[in-house]
């Protein structure tokens, strides 16, 4: 059963056992050859394609339950798998296999006056716990990325995607075994009991080195409050697009619609549009029109309402809301300075975009805004590890320690120092 555990074991006991097995798998995995890891990744990709029918059938069960519970369309979109998305999952694993192996890479090296040669070298983190909600593709992305970086991983997906995740996980295990790597290197928590999350956050008696949460604000808040091990924080994607008075209007329209409407349920979807007051007469109305034509609801500031009456007024809460739906807040700001002030006040430090032709505006935007990802003349929907050439990502880290932005293979490593001497002793 997916949501029950054996009567002989409590959730805590089961999780401790998972932790012990992950820790045991981490050591041989850290020493595994690049060839073995890549062979496993390619076998996983093949297994996913071979099991497409089973994966889609499992996903249909999850989708049926989600529809019956009356969740939002954006949630359904995040949960949905189809043949194209299954192919993308397999392709991501093949792309990860093609990436350079970070383990053992010399990040920097130098010589000391006493003759010591010092190297800083990438090394696996160890055991990573990944807690995520409705996206079944995270099962594959997280498993593959952790494997490439030499880490064992414990995956705890949401109950909404439980059947889909289990079907994908079976393919990952098949790939590990075929390459002679420990099956326990990628484990999926077999219960949807919330107590399993608490146990994982405890660190499982030292078995877990890092927690990566990927989900809504309530999940991330719980992780940050309860975790007894380091956390790669993935906060909400309250993303902004600022359209400057110097922006090319046709480009701005294309970027704004894509940033909001390509996929409204992802963390890189734009939630607020800021328009330069110098562009009220030229850009504001056309931007509102193309968004409305695309099916987007507008929440307008008082200034916008004076220019375009009849729109829904924005409240203070709207500027702080990650809609994950076809809704966007729109405000007029006093140039790049006003945009920077608004973003500094309301942003979750995830992703922001500027549409402008004035290089001074772009430089101020890049230099004065402290979000993990900043884009110029491009859609916020490029905030994705795959689009960055990382093959995939576990999430977008919005904190400032260790990993920031897309968490890919390199971000899932730490480092150690290797010091080579010729008999030196310290006086």
C-alpha cells in the first residue's frame, strides 16, 4: 500500500532504516566511476521510455483523484504527464549523463612559500533528502542529479503524485541495478504519512546531510522551522517583469505574455508586471490587451485603473501573492528606480526580468536587484536548470548560502582540500 506501513514498523522506524541504507549506499556511490554513473542514467532513461504506458496509467490514477478533490487547473498542469513530458524526463536524464562529472574536479589550486601544494576539490554532499509536492518529474530529476553528483538520495513526494512517482522510481532502481550501483542509492519513501516528513527533517540520526524542499510556501516554511540539517531553501517564485520606457513594444508584449501564460503553475511564471511611467501612453494599454486576449486576469494598481478603468483593483496582498494561475498584478512605477524599490519590497528573490534597450537601465537592474536569477529581454520562464544547460534541476534556491539559483549537479557537491607536501613540518 502507498499510504500505509507494515504493522511491524512505525513510520519512524521505517525512516531510520531508509536513512541507514542511504548512508551505506553513499560511500560506494561517492567512489563510483563516471562511466558507471552515466551507464545507470542512460539505463534509467531507457527504462522510463519502456515503461511509458505504466507511468501514464499511474499518472491517470493521480489525476483522477486530483480532479475529484477540486484542485486548481494550475495544480493539475503540474501533476500531468503525457507522452511528450515522459520523453522530456528521459531526455533530461540523457543530458545529465552528458554533463561533466563534478566529483573530483579541482576547483582551484595554489602553492605556498613553504612548498605545500593545495587543491580545492569537489566532493559529494553525502545523503540528500528531497521533499516535494505535485510534480512527478522531480522524482526523476532529483534522482538523476544526485546520482551524477555521487550522492545517495531519499525522495519524499506528495500524496497527490504518489502513483506516478512510484512508477518512475521503479525505472530509476532498474537503471542503478543494471549498472552495478546500490539500489538504495535512490529511495522513495513508501508512505504518504506526514510523520515521514518530520522524521526526514530530523536528519535520521545523522544519516541525512542536506534537505532540499520543493513545493509551496507552507511546505518550505515547515522545512525551515523543523529541519535539523542544512536546507537549500526554495521559496515561492514571486517573479516580476519590468517594462522600461526604452523597451521595444513588440518584444515586450511577446515576453510578458510568455512569462505569465506559457505555464502559469511553475515557479518561474511572472506574477507582477511593472510598467515605466514614461511608457504609460505607449506600452501600458497594449500590454494589458495582449494579456487579456491570452486569458489572463488583471489586478491593477490605482494608477493603472485611472488609465484603463474597469479592471479589478489590486490589493496590498496581491503584490505579495504567487498566483500560479492566469492572474497578474500590474503597477506603474517611476522608472528603473521605482521598479527596483517595488521588487526590493515584495520579491521572494527568485527571478526578475527587465525589458529595455537603455543599457544604463539594464546595468542598474542587474547591479541593484538581489534575486537569484535576473534576465534582460527574456522571459522569466527561462528560470530552469534545463534551460541553463544543467540537464535538469532539483529546484531554484533563493537563499544565499552554498547553492543559489538552479540547483543542478555542481550545486549538489561540496569540496575538500588536498594538501601535498615534501616533508614540511610547522615551526
